[in-house]
C-alpha cells in the first residue's frame, strides 16, 4: 500500500473524530453546566465500576477472538484473531456502520492465510450470528420488560421517531439474517454464479478466474459448515452472545458508576435499540449520531439530568469507539508490512 493510501486512512480516521467532538461540544454548550459537573464525585465505588466497564470492553474483544478461533477451526492463533478483530473494529470506526468492519473481515482473514472464498463465507457467518443476537434478544427483553420501558418514556416526537425507526430497522435485520443464512449455508452456488456472471463483463473479466476459485471455496465451506456439529454451532453462538453481551454491559457499568439509581435491566435493554439504530448511521462509526441519540434516549432514566447523560455518553464513546481508533494505529502497520512483502515477492 502506498503512502497516499496511508494518508487516506488517516484522513478517514480524523473525520469521525471531528464529527464526534463537534456534536459533543454542541451538546455540552446546550445542556451542560459547571454546577452540575461539581455534583459529580468519583468515589472508590465509581472507580471500581469504571474498571468493570473496561473489563467488559476486554470481554467484548475476547468473545470476538474466540469466535474467529472457532469459525476457522483453530487455524487462527489468538494473536492472529486479535489482529483480525482489531482491524475489523478499526474499519468499523472509520466507515459508515452500514459498511462496517465485519464486511471487510474477509480481507483481513485472507491476509492471515484463509482462502478468500472461505473467508467470504466465514464473514457472512459472522454477520449472520450478529443479526441472530439482535433477532433473539428482542423477544427475550420484551418477555422481561413491558414495551413501554423501551419506547413509552415520553410522548415527544423524538421518541416516536426512535420507535418507528427501530421497528423498521429490526425488520431489515431479520430479512438480512435470513438472506445471510440462505447465502452462506443453503445456496452459496447461487451467489457464486451471480458473481461469475458479473465478472464476465469485459472490463472485469481479468478477475474472473479468482472469482471462480472463490465460488468453489464458498461452496466447499458451506458444505463443511452444514456438517458442523451442534457443539460447534453452540460455541460460535455462545462467543457471539458473550461479545455482544459485554458490549451492552459497558453502559450498565457506567450507569452504576454515575447513576446507580437507574433501572439496570432497562439500561441493558435500551442498548439493543441504540445498536440496532446505529447499523444505519450514515456517519463513520456512528459519530455524532451516537452521542446525540444516547444523551436524548437515556435522559429520562436520569430524571432529565442531561449533564450526567452527557458524561456517560462521552465515556461510553471512548470505550466503545475511540479506543479502536487508537488500536488501529498499532495494528495497521502489519497491513502495510504485508503489502510491502507481497510487492517484493512479485
């Protein structure tokens, strides 16, 4: 990869940071006061819960790494799984969340020695498992809580908009989950045939042999996955639920640190709404949208105390977003070394 490409990546990483800072500054100027800030004390108990939030961040990544190990049949070492996970998180942070890091995981897997067709199938499986978590979690939450806990907290237009948007996106998540299941496990040949026809176009024909090889690998991987044992699938699903569960519990830990009076089950449940809506965020990594949505959506659990909501929102974004931009700084050099080695070998 050339230096201009590195500059482009740095630019993409800078843009969402600037967007996030601008929105946070606007929210602080609108809702924050020094007197409110002075009421906040960082007690030893609060510090303990912040440490717990950090532990949940580690649990989120361990779940992702565990899943890569399972899906690749232990082909990836823990070190390689960590590298793939961090690159996925970084690309999620610098691209609109509709694209996300999972969509690029096939590239990172192929750089770790996984055939591109197999990497494509495994990437589809990870996306399917992520959709499965969201699909399954909603009925479980509605079994434990009344729907008013998610949407009945205010009659404002904002909250009605959240409710409508959530149900539309949730329906889309269900449809995508079914499509991924069919594409990755039931009829991968249909996908490979469609790609083959696409790459039969004259200016794409030069890549057709690679696409044909990828289709063969996808079909072989699908056959392998269909033969996988129940225990294998249980482990893959468990790793997914551990990762997403820890992702949600980061916010619970922060609420325990700064607003322990809030209903922790509702705090957890509302994360499902937040993360579901962020899948359609048009900004890189959900920058700006995340901070604004979180502050407004969780405000009623804090008795309308927007200052506390802002502090929790900022800390949540640091732990769920900004640390992955930093992680990318340490992980990206591996990509450039790989590219340089490949260029030297050719």
